[in-house]
C-alpha cells in the first residue's frame, strides 16, 4: 500500500516557510484511500479493487476508507500550529474555513455533520481528514463534484462506523455529487470558484 503523498511538498512549504499553504486540485485517477488506522480488509472489497488494478493509498489523517476518482476535487491546507494539541478545535476551524469558501462562492447550503463530512440536503458531498504533528497541522477535503457512485458502491463495503445522520443508508443513497444540486458544475469550475473565494488571509485566522 502506497502512502498518500500528493500534498507532501505543500506540507514542507508550510513547515519551512512558517505560513499557511493551500492547494486545490482535481484528483487525477481512480483510487481507494484508507485512513491512518483503517482496516482495509473490512472496509473495502479488496478482491475487486486489486482485480481491477485500482491503487490503494494510506493517508496521514484518520477516518474510514474512501473511493476517489477524477470527479473529486481535493482542497488541502497546511499551516504552522504550536505544540501538538488542540486537534479537534483546529479541525473544526479548517472545516469552517472551507464552508466559508462555499458560502462566498454562492453555495451557502453546504454544512458540516458527523466528525468531518460536508453535507448538502442530508447527503454527503465531501469528506475530510486532519493530521497533526509537532508545529504543523494538515487538513484535506475531497469534494464530490461528479463522482462515480456506481464504482464507489462496488469497491467500498459499508463502513464499520458511521455518523448518526447516515442512518444505515447505502453509499448511493447517502452520498451525492454537487452536480445533483448545481447542474453544469464541473471539477474545474468549482476549483476556480474556491480558489477565488478561499481568502488566503483567512488562513491566518485558522492558525
């Protein structure tokens, strides 16, 4: 299993430069990404994944395994943070930073539920994770814009734990792309909108 290293250079920039760094980019392939403590054999239909040659990564942050594809937009943020504590408070601040970006771009209905889900009209439209090490914090969200929900259902088992609002729903009943609410939206158009609306000066308020 490979390490999810797509943002490692951004983390190094934040660490060496002493200021926040952010990156917004379409995810370029189909992949399963496991959380730091994920039991992949329980959370993933691993024979299907391996049989189709889908890569499996393990990310730095926690949470259950997810399926990503080119219909997903990744929004990542790394910033200096003194010490090693305050994980939940920092995680919540990062979520609010991203939600402000959605509001400012004209999508005010997106909200946070569970520990880390981005939700719109009771459907999950994104997930996020958080990693904390001494002097540095890292937040990354996968926003589902035009996801392949059929493949998500095919590759992922029902998670061993879930937020209360999910109520046992299958992936395709629980998850939605933003395109179901904003017809015509694309990964590229959302990337541009969030690049404009996510004010870099707000990162100082997060840190």
